[in-house]
């Protein structure tokens, strides 16, 4: 049996000493009374983009679901397992979050695989390509609008279009649309540039992203 990664052991001890102990009362309150976050963030698995770090969040402040390319599948009840849908259902109906943020980022490997289907190494099951097929329509839209653009610009455009796709898919969930229509839930798009540290947010009425 392989040993637990030493770097994680060291980092946990650092966390326990520097963060947990000074905030023990807060952790005890969270353990006793549960979590009550007002914001859900759906972000990418990418190790370079951590929502809690980007938003300087403390424990209990963000309810986070991460997956390849920060995608939300459209509402459907077929199949067997729905991890993202279950997280959304729990956040909206049980935690009653007031905001859902779809957080994309630059240089996304999943989106690159959607743009260039040979970009990802896959198993016979082709989990990545099947998952990224949710961006098929967005891909065609981007390629049509940016035919002559460099690949890097096409990728950035598809990363942002993917955020819009996920927001549209969120609205296919009846319980999401219901609470949004009642004004109890707001949906947001955000795009983090890893190199510059810039965060751009989606203006729904103009369909464009603007820097904070």
C-alpha cells in the first residue's frame, strides 16, 4: 500500500496550527449548526483555479462543485448518476443559496478538448469527449464567428461561451427557474485569467464580460 503523500501531511499540519486552531470556535459553530452559505460556485477541476482562494473565502462561505470545464448539464432524469445536478438541487432546495456563479478560466484543458478533439488523452469510454459534447453548439457558434482568429482566441471565446451555456442549462432545471423567477436566486458568470489575475463578470443584458 502506498504511503499518504508527505507534502499533504506537512501541509495539513501547517493548516491545523496556523488556521484551524486560531479559528477553532468558528469550526465548532459550523460543526454544531451546519453550513449556511449564500453562494454556490460551479468551477473547473483545474488545480490552478481554486474558488476559495480566488474569493478569499472562509469555511462555510461557499458551496463549491467542481468538474471538468465548469459545466452544468441540461436537466434530465435519465441515466443513473448526476453529481452536478445533485449538488445544484441540494444548494437550491436545501441550502437555499441566493447566488450561483459559473466560474470559468483561461487555458482550460476541457474546453481545449472540445475545440480540438485530439487534445485530450482518453480511455475507450471517452469520458472527456462525451462530457465536453455539451459544448458542441457553442463550438460551432465560436468557430463561425471567429473563423480566421488564432486558436488561442478561439479557445478564450469558447471558454466564455461555455459559461453562458452552463447558465442556460441551469435554467432548464424547473426548481432553479422557479426560484429565479421569484427573485430569490441570481445566476452569474465569471471568467478568471490565470496569467493576469483578472476576473471578468458576465453582463447578461449585453452578453459580454467586464473586468471587476
